[in-house]
C-alpha cells in the first residue's frame, strides 16, 4: 500500500470514528408515542409502528437529525381511549420526549387533543379522523390522506348517484371514528336531499350481524354506506354474503376499516368482490413516488420477522411519511422548537414516499388523496394476489382512476 | 320499521344465536355455577380453543368441528391442571374468597392473551369449511348454515351435558359436591378430585365451543373480553348450575338481542340483555331455574 493511500484511509477512519462518537455523545432526539400493540387496532398499530421504525433506521443511518440519533419511545395503548391521556402525560413529563407522534386511529387520539392544545405541543396525527375539528389546535398535522371532512362521503355518494342511486342506508360502529365518518355522510345526504332509509349504529362487540343486515335489506336502499371497525367488517361482509343485500343496491362499502389489512382480505377472499371501499395506498402505477418501492422492499422483509401485516399498504408508508415530514421541518428550521416546526409544516408542501403533502389550517390535507376502490377478481386464501395491480380498481380520485364502477353490487360480486 | 316477516326472521336468528351462546356458556355453568370457582378466564380458554381449531384447520385442513373434538382431551387435561393449581394456591389455603380467586383467573386470562399474540400475532383468524359463507334458502328467508351448524352442535352438547350430570354416577357426584361438599367427604368420596374432574369437563367442552366460536365469526386474541359479560349473564340468569336453564336463558338472550338489533336499533342490544338480567334477578334472585 502506498503511504498516501494509507494516510488517506486512516484519516477517513478517524473522521468517521469522530462522527459516530459525536452522534453517540449527543443525547438522542426522543420521539414519543403510544401504539396499539393489543386490542382491535393492534394489526394496524404494529404495521404503522414498523413504518415509523424504518424511517428511524434510515435517518439514523444518514447520521440522525441535527447530529443526534433518533430514538422512539413507544407504549402499548391497548387500542383504548382510556389509556392514552396517562401515556402521553408520562411521555411529556417523565420521559421528556422532544416530539410527539399520535397513536394510530381516532379513538385513542381523540382524548389527547385537549392535552396537547393546553400544553402547546406539536402532534403529528396518525390516521385519525376529524379529531381536531372541534378542538382547533394549530399544531396538529394528520399524516392520513383524508382531506376535507366531507370528501370521503362525497366521493362515495358521487359514485352511487352516478350509478342511479337515490336512497341511502347508513350502518356504523358506535365509536368515535365511525361516528365522525357517518356524521359527514348524513350531512352530505342532507345537502343533496337524498333520503336516508336506514340509519343504525351497532355497539362494539356485536357478535352476529345477520339480524342487522336483514333489517337493512328490508329498507331497500340504493346506496349502502358502512363505517365499521376491523373486528366488525368481516362479520358484516359474511352476513351480506349469506343473507343478501337486495338487487337494488348499486354500491356497498365506503368506510370499512379492516378491508385494507392483508389478514382480513385474505380471510374474506372472494367475499370482497364488488365492495367499494376507501383505501390510502394501492400497488397501482399512479401511487408510486420517490422512495416508495425501496420502502416496501424493506417493509416486506421486516414484516415477516415482526409478524405484522405482510402487505402494509394502508398505514406503514404513512408512518414513514410522518417521519419524513418531521425530518424536513427539523432540517429546515435547524431546531426542535415546536412552534417553529409547526409553522414550517403548515407553510410548506412536503415531499414524501406517499406523494406531496400540504396541510390546510385545521391540520388535515388540503386536498383529499383517499381512494375509493372496488375489489375485483379476488380469490380465496391468497394474500399474494393483492400485490398485483387490478385487484382493487381505483374509482376515485379522478387523477388516480384505473377503472369504472361495476354496478349493481350483486352483479359486481359475480 | 316493523313487519311480521322481520320479527319472525329475528326470532329464528335469535334462537340460533341463543344456542350458540349456550354452547359458549355451558362450561361456565359447571365451573362457576356448580363448583363456585370464579372462572373469569373461561372466555380466554374459549378463545384459546378457537386458535387450536384454527391451527389444525390451517395446517391439516381438518374440519373445524372435528378439530374441536380432537383438542377436547387436551383441554380436559388443561382443565385438570388449571384447577389443581388454583386449588393448591388458593382454595386449599382458604384464600380463594373475594377478589383473590378472581385475580388468579384474570392473570391466567391475560397470560393466555399474550401467548396467543406471541404465537399468532394480533390479526383476525378464521377457518374454512363447506358450511361457512353459505345460506339455507327457505322461501324469502336465508339462514346462514354456519349458524344452523352451531345451533345443532350447541343443542346436542347441552343436552349431552345435562344427561351426563343427571344420569351418570360421576355426574351426580359433581352435583353432590356442588350441594354439600362436607357430606360427600363424610361418605368417603374425595370432593377435590371430583371438583377437579368437573373442572376438566367444563374445560373440555370448550374444545367444541371454541370450534363454534371460530365457525360463527373470525377470532382475535382479545375476543374473550366480548364474551365475559355475555357468558356470565347467561349463567347467572339461568340460575347457577342449571344446564338446561343455561340453554333456555341463552335462547332468551339471543332472541331479545336479535329482535332489538332488527327492529329497535343495534345500540340498544347490550343494554336490553343486561336489563333483562337485572329484571330476572329482581324477581327471582336465584335465577330462572336456580333452586
């Protein structure tokens, strides 16, 4: 080895060593959150957390943020709203975290909003729906693609009306997220003078849906908008398959949580055909952005070890995107000042693996990127089929559209 | 919106649902009703059985009911072991009274839940069988075949247990230990062994009940929480220890729930069930069929 090469190599090692020492010596930037590890939301919570962990590992591999390693402090909230206030008080007052990420979903997030507003804390939302609408916290930013409150119901009812639907049935779980969702559907229907012929909320832990579906069928609606949670969605679809829903139903679905998760999709298999439901990310060409493919390559490998959703389309990339937005804000403001970070997040558009994200004043997306997609050609017991395009045909938004609605619902199921 | 058609449909589905509730409660009727063991882990045992059935169905493609039968001996042994641990650590020392016995079974329930999560993850699991996802058409009516299967099996299971407890020597011994443990001891029998055997039977029954649970709907590790109220409600409403009463109370509960779900709005269903329990207890504190 030439002397110059040796010296160059030695210097490089010294600089790298010094750099890692600096990274190690600085206290880490602590990001605190609760996440559903058990309970009905755990399937989503674990996948979301894996997405955030992949971002943490990527950012730490690049040298961290402000020269400091990023550390996640995560507690299990058991999918329960009663757990999160105490957990977040602990994260702020005992663990002294620098930044807060919200737990996955609406129910555990809703009780945190008064707390973060009172303390003036930045909270990165994680797939909750309209939790800030009444609180009005100006340091809340939701990573979900929902957009304006009524866009979700509007897009579904648009599709139903275009298919000739005139009357509406609403079936909803009796909890925060589903109620927020169905409330906007009621408002949109009222604005459009659309008669609501069936409107029922069912309690959590409902075991059997046959009776409810029978009553719904008797009301003879044209459009059936369902906002359900994962444990119920499978029960509802099974009952629909057995009891039938009527030939007049043009479109069925809308806001069923669970039909985005690999295990539920795989379990339901062909029962999914014809259902039009919301989603956030699908393996269609229009949904790939810089870093998306690389993210899913890593996720697919780590999901096996972590025993989480093998597809991870619904939540994981948005967990990663949440990290990317914080990363951009910290780098741009060169600080962890929460007000400064909030201002940056509000004033700028952010480049992420799920596409560009810009926020409106309420901390939700300026423009909805929630897709409504129809399940087609799904077969039983094959999770891998969902990795290919065409199994969920995008009907909305227009710019991502990959096909047209097949209606009525009974025809679409064949 | 009321119609006779809807009401009739609700009653039929309610009877089917009620028989299913009876199947998942009948083990508790023995352990809690007859043996006076505060078995709050009963629904967790039930969910564990469902996962056992899922594993056999998934790995060997065995029909869920046969898988339920296959795990029954294992659950019998599991029941023997669980009671022995409970007896040695609580009952023998006289420390089973009040919340301590309940805490023991709550602990077991949480351990089972965590073990299921570690082994199977948190996602929903379901089984496949020819009778799942299809309906029996009767004119305008459609009845899910999985519910008919659950109805038939639950009915057979409850009748079998009622006959066993009233007609066989061991069954009568179990009833005797529930009535007067001391008198049984004076007659030279070992009440602890009888109670252990009875607890084994109560747990073994869960093999079949667990199969019905996963046939009726997908399961997830925390599903036991949804059944803890219902199963205790059925057993208390029936009158502690009454097996035939458990069937009738479960059918009453199922029909009431189904009618409310169909005709009055789903939100009221849990309230109506527990309101019925309160009314029954106010009128007959010993339950519908309790002595």
